[in-house]
C-alpha cells in the first residue's frame, strides 16, 4: 500500500503542477495523449477499487499492521487533487502573488486585434501580448497553441473584469473561469 500511495502522490503532483500555467494542462492532454487520458484515469480508479476490495477480503496478519490508513490516505490524495484541479486552486494561489505586477498595465491596454506585444515575465508566467476589449476587460495572453489541424490558434491567459462575449484574441470556444476578485483565466480560439 505504501507503493500505491507513493505512485498516487507523484501521479497527482504532476497535473497539479502543470495546472499552474494556463493552457499547459490542456495542451498536455491534447492528441495523442488525449486519447489515453480517460483510459488511464479509469485504470487509476479501478486500481483504487481493487485495493479497497483486497483490504476487505484479506485481514492483516499482525495487529500492528494498518493497511486502512494507506488506503484512506491514497483516496484522500486523489480526491483532494481532483478538487484542486476542478477549482484551479494551484493556479489561483500562484497567480495571487503575481497579479499586482499586471495592475499597472491595465490602464495602458489598447483595444486592438491580437493585442500589443509585451514579452514580460511576471512570476512564473510570460505574458507575450495583452489588450483591452471594447466589450469590457483586459486580457493577458500567457500561452497559445494549435486549435486542431488547421491554421487556427488557441490562446490562454488571464483577464481582468472580462466580458462574456469574446476577447481580442478571438471569440470561438470562449471560456472563463473565476480565480478571485476581478481576475479570471480564459481560453479562446481565433476561428
């Protein structure tokens, strides 16, 4: 059970670390890894169920052995990691320390397609472009990647007081996730 706990902890730390950067986790589970993500997750869940069933069937040989503790700890690690990923907790914690560096840039943001170049490192993030949107909000792009096979591009980053209609980087597949205060993460395609 200690080995299960160790591998589960390492396996949960990898996506938690990757989730700090907008777009990194999404790109990591994209093709070809996206095809494997769901089966691997199912195998991990099946492994936990089998471990619990083995504990129910087998009794410990010595009174000092406590396999339930390892099983509970492993389950708690998985549940806590899923919760943290769902609510983007690692990203919010890391970004909370660095968002003050973006505040002075907000009044200078112009409304232009694809934003103005910045190329500034802010904490662990590199903001390559930023722009205001005429519909509301200032958007800071920290990552970009391909949107399928064609020439379209996905943009990821942070937004301050964003609108719900679109961004200077595109309007298709636009999604927002609240971090704290006026700050959100966004992802959008330029279709």
